[in-house]
């Protein structure tokens, strides 16, 4: 049984899963730690000012709690710089969101000043998830670590196709969350390309565990 990830030009196989719930934000409040970076100009967005930037723990998903101060948002200044203060120690996904473009990257904060790798807004990517729905996962959810995307799995058996749009380019980790047992069922990283469609085909699960994947 496996979770197969299809990339636009290649095929990768990941067999991941878990039998315990992930709860984000286990770091301590530092009181003065800073996470900061810059969104660079690009051909698509030559003036990346007033762009909304989100800070979320990497192992957080929509609808789950996080440490006070671990979920935050701000806007870039006239030169594209942004800054978060009083950030608890943890690993974070920083995401910049535009009308048709996005960007994300991971950063570790352990006190003091943490600088995020600069990045430019790029056209959103898309993901299609092919699932053979069984009684175990029917009515569950598809979630992304460190992003606020979620899609419901139909409460019916059979093959379904779910497409998630407006995803930032790079490696994202999608997971299936059970509806009745309130815990994660399986997870897999997938590379999202700019203005392209990536695919995941769900065929089963394995009780090995890897967790959300950081950027290289």
C-alpha cells in the first residue's frame, strides 16, 4: 500500500503515515526573537510592496491550535521587507500572498534574529489528488502543513478527484486527516511548480512517519 506522488516530469513514491495527532507550536516564547525577510521584485510583480505575509508553524494545519504568537501576519513595506517580532521558538513556513502569485519558505527560529531566504512572487501552482475513498477516510480532510488550505473528502465510497488551487511554488506536505478518530492518517511531500498541475494518487497507507518537509 502506498501514497504515490506524481510530478509534472517525474514520478516519486512516498509511503508516510502516523497514528498520533500533530499539535503545533511547542516552542517557548522568547519575548524578543525576530523573523524577517524580503520579497524581491520580479517581472510579474515589479513592486512587491503592501504584500501580505503569513507566519505559521510548519507542523500546523487549519483548525488546530498553535502557541500564542506563533500565528501572525504582516505586510511588506515599500521595498518589500517584512518583520515579525516576539516569535516563539519553532520551525515556520513564511508565506507571501498576492492576487495571482505566491511564495513560501521555511525558517527556524530559536531566539535572536532569524533571516528568511529572499524570494519573489510566482504564479500559483495547482494540485490534483486522486483518492479511492474507503470507509476509513470518507468525510475526512486534505490539509497542508504550514498553509491555511483544506479540502473535504466526500462522505461516500469510490474514486474521487480533488483539485487544490492557489498553492505557493516549492515543496509542500499534504496530509489526510481522519474524521472520526481525529488524527492524521497519512502524509506526503509534493513539489508544486509555477502555473502547473502536480498530482498525488492515494492508494493506501503505511505507519512510517516523516512529518512536514522543509525547503532545501
